């Protein structure tokens, strides 16, 4: 049977999580054929052995690839895309889970009947290192957007990468992973969803179909402020790359630059870095009472916020 969906799973040193991730992919109930492509990027723990055991058990469903030299995340994605035969591509990194067994069936049923759509995603839960549910992420940025998301995503709305399924033909036409690698982007998905959203409609299934594992070692949730800042700078590099290709939409350059400042301020707040917060708050335009207080009375704002809002557990 022709493969309709290729699920990409790059992995590195995820021996604690990969079995659950694989099982969540295999648990999908579909009326179409799909493949799970796992690329082990020279793990130094037992990740490769666990993946090999599953590949031997499910040879008709799992393809495992290994390497003698570490590639890095973006090159791993490029390699997996070169092996993928599906009309659609799904992303499931090896520390996350698909928690609804009908997830990809719902997504592909929609995409197969709506050719003008290039991407489909959903809401999701958050879980900790032990798999305990810690929260849920429910988006509403798509409200009244008529499924054209470029402006909202360019203004830092976001999608859970683990929930995305996209149309391969749209990706091949509008996305260039060689550019992403050359520019040393730290993440694959944001460049993809921005490019696809610019050129096609996108659909949101407002159900929680997956679980995102929040761990301090991940690049997007690092417990280190320096690593988190590096990732945030890479996100900004991605946005600037997309702007250079397709321009801004729905806001001026000045408005966008202010949104960038707010993005970094939120990072400083999350990591409790007052010194950097103070520098950035001075650059804020006064477009709200909140920003007025943050700019002219930063110490007061900081003290009241940190008293009310505890530091995220994975950063402690």
C-alpha cells in the first residue's frame, strides 16, 4: 500500500523517552499506510538500541537510520526528508508523545479533502520529565483569520511542532532546508510553518492531540539563560530570513521591532534575569499601562510579578 504519511523522528540521547514516543506513533489508528522514520544522531546512551529493538519488531512500519558522525538537528531533518516517501509529513521528536490515537487520521482526513491547505496542527498538553501532565496549550490566534496565518505567526504566535502535519508538495515548493542549515538555525519547524503559511491556508483542530515534554535539556526550554537566549536569537534570525523573502504583513517594521523586544523581555522574566530585563524595558514604547510601568518603574513591576508568578519548575 502506498505510504500517505511519513513521520519524522530525529533523536539524540533520549533513552528515557524514545520508547513512549515510538509507541505513541505506532498506536495511531488510520485507514491509510504510514511510516516512522527514526534518525539516531550518534547517541551515546541506549537510544539506538531501543530504536533498533522496535525497528526489528515492526519492520513494515519503522525505518531506522544511524550514522558514524554527529549531524545536528537540521541535517538530521534533511536526511529524514530525503528518505520520506509520504504525501504528508508529520513531526514527532523523540521526547514528545501523540496522546490521541486518532490524531493523524483527523489531520489527513481534513487535508485530503481540502487541497488549498498546506498544514494542519492542534492544541496539546505539557508533561514533565516523568510524563506527568503539567498543563495544556490552547491557541486562539487563528480566530477570525480565515485560515491565513502568516501575519499572526510572523508576530510571534506559535504552533506546537509535535502537532504539525504538512503537505510535502507545499514544503518542496516553498521551504529550503539548505538555507536553514547554512544560516545555522537551531530549529526546523518555525521556518517551515512561516513559509507554508505565507503560501497556503492552514487549519487548526482545537483538540489536545499530543503532549509536549518540558525538560531543561531541550533547546527551546533550556534551564540555562545563555542557551535560552541563543535559541531566542536563532528564532529572530529565522524571522528576519522570512522577512527578507516575503516581507512583513499586518505591521510596520517599528511595530515588529517592539514585538521582538517584548519577546526577549518575556525570556528575561521567565529566567528571572533582572539585569537584562532592565536594559530591554528602557527600549519599550509606551503603548499600554503595563509597558509604562515596566519602562519607568521596572523594579516595582518586577517585584510584584515575581511575587505573584512562581518560576517555572523546569528552570529551578
